[in-house]
C-alpha cells in the first residue's frame, strides 16, 4: 500500500462516470454536537484544493445501480459523511447540520465519450480539487472508470472489473479511513450486486467522537501538563515546530508557497522487514521504535546532531467502535530522541522507545486547543508517520486490486513529511518536500542513508550491537 498523489497512479483509459451525493435542503437538521478542535482549525485554515482519497479496482462486473446502492450504503454507515458545517457570520461560531441515513441520494454523471489516460487524470485532478472543501457539502465525491479494451489487456487483470476513485475532505477522513474504504466498499458492492453478506462490523459516529474530544479540550488550561509539554517543545525553536534536519531551501521567485515534490519508494522487502522487526524484538522493543531509532541514527550520520526532533501523528481510535469508523481520529506527539553517546542500534532503539513513552497519551489531547491556549498559529514542518497495515481487513488483496491511498498536491516552502508504512509486501516510504534542488538532494540522501542503517541492522549477526553512527562515505549533504 502506497500513499501518493493521483499523478503517480496508472489510471486507465475508458468511460468515466462521476458520482455525487445529494441531500434535499429540508432533510438537514441543526445538530448541537460540537466540532472537534482539529476539524474547526481545519475549516479555518485549509488551503483550497486540498483533499485525500483512495483508488482501487473492483473485480466484479460494472453495474450502475449497484454502484449507486454501494455509495448510499457506505455513507449510511458513517455519519461523518452526512454532516456539514457553516460559520455564523455574527458570532463567528461554527454550526453543524446532520442528515439521516435515508436522506442521501446518489446521482451519476456519465461522460458520453471515452477518455484517454491523460484526460481521465486531468478531469479527476481538477474535479476533486475544485469540489472538495471542509465548508461545502458533499465532502466526499467518487468516480468510476470502465477500462477500454486496450487498458484491460495491458493490466492483465480480470475480465470484469472497473476502477473506483474518491476524494474526501480531511475533516471527515484520515489515513485509516482511506485504507479501510477498500475493504468496505468492495464488500458493499458485492452485497449490492450479488447479495453477498458483507460481514462488516458495527461502527460508531465520528460526530459523537468530535463532541467527546470537544468536551475534553475544554478542560485544558495553561497549567495542564499537556500544554506545558508542548510549550517547552516549541520553545526550543522559538515557538516553531522542528524543521527537517538538513537544508531544504526554496528559491523565492513568486508570492505564495511553492508546490511540493512527492516520492514513493519501497525500502525493504517483506522478508527484510521481518528481519528488521526481529532485531527490534531482540532488543526488547517494537518496530515503530526501531524505525524512529534508524531515523535518529540517520540524522547523526548526516547532520552530526545527536538529537532528532520531529512530530508524529498517532491515531486516537481508543475504543472498538471507532476502529473501522470513518473520521479524523488523529492526534500528534512531540518527539525528541536524544542519542547522546549512543553508538549502536540497541542504544538508539532504547532512546527512541524512551522518547515515545515520555509523551504517551498526549496525542489524545487536541493540539488545536493547546495551540489556542499558547496563542500559536505555527504548523508542523517535519512530520514522521509509521503505520503497520498488514492486519487490516483484506490487506492481502490490496496489491491485486491496485489499491493506493491518495493525497492532493501541496504547497509549502519548508515542510517535509515522511509516511512509513509496513505492508504485506514490505516497508514503503512516501514523502513530500519543497521543490528545490537542495531539498530534493537532501531528502533523497536522507532516505538512502536511512535504508543503509536498516540494512546494516539486518545484515549484522547481532544487529543491536552494530555501530551505526558513521556515515557512508558516498553520502554528502547539499548546502543552501
């Protein structure tokens, strides 16, 4: 499973159909449940054209009414899709409106002429970017592509199949929601088309979760430990979030942030991932701590600094009813890994685990509320995410269905994001970073050296004792 931009996905040529949910005006009812602080902040600061989504193949015959029924059933299961917000012009407060399950109608808009691969991409890229917004409903739109004969022959896929892609606003969906959607939509389609029992779990409502998070956030004050922890963390860089440890300068020739570049790369095979995990377990820790340790050691090799500072997203699905629910169940942790005199992987993974444990539970405290208390408008600059996706429902089928999580292109001068995902195929990293020669060179070299650290641990008979603070001679760092 990769997490990339739509431009990096091999879309087929064929017949394109847009699918747009609709609710009659009289079916919307005022809803007293509050927005989560993350949702509110997103509504107030989201850039136009920002969205996340998923694309995958459904290996069954295409049927218009079955697609319609599938989308309606999917939205009926998840209240996040059936809620909208608007800002009161006088008070400035945000008001929520929610529609019942049976209010959702799904309209299809079939394009009469077949589209080439380039035309399919251009249309979806524009349509998703122009349609999806945190303050305009629907927050979620879909498209199907019935491949033409040439595309179907090239794909070597089943004789009856079609592609489904969707875009959603981040306020109603997170990475787990994007990935769960593959299994859930496919099963709902099988039920609509053939009557197959989808065997899906009951799910809670993200709207209920939002109200609970709102209530929790309102209890925070300036003397709360979570607020003080973030205040101290940000104070290290004069109130700003940590930056990527190597230069990422951007030549400013125009106003506004520059477009970012994006890459996706497979770091380790499944067998190599298992071997690295075994080394982590031998040291007494899990693979998440091992990934953070390897990144911290990479930082030492390339920058010479013994402390790696970053921000790490963590899911907040702390009850079973949220496990498969669509919504934005994500908090962030301040991460500061101090290697000091650590020279081996065993010493580094202990330091990484200690750093993670130091702020355990902090992700559940809504950072957007903490930022209000601190009067901070800063946003994260260097972010590292790690997710193990191997045990999600139907994960073994993602590769065959050509499933991929998507994100829109982004504009930012100093942001570097790493998404490290462990899948049944191995270890993958997706990244976005400033579009400059310096940033591209340093991000690629950081990833290359990261792989060198992982490989050194795997290849050693006793990985935890391996000395890893010396950089590869071939690695140099680009300067601003």
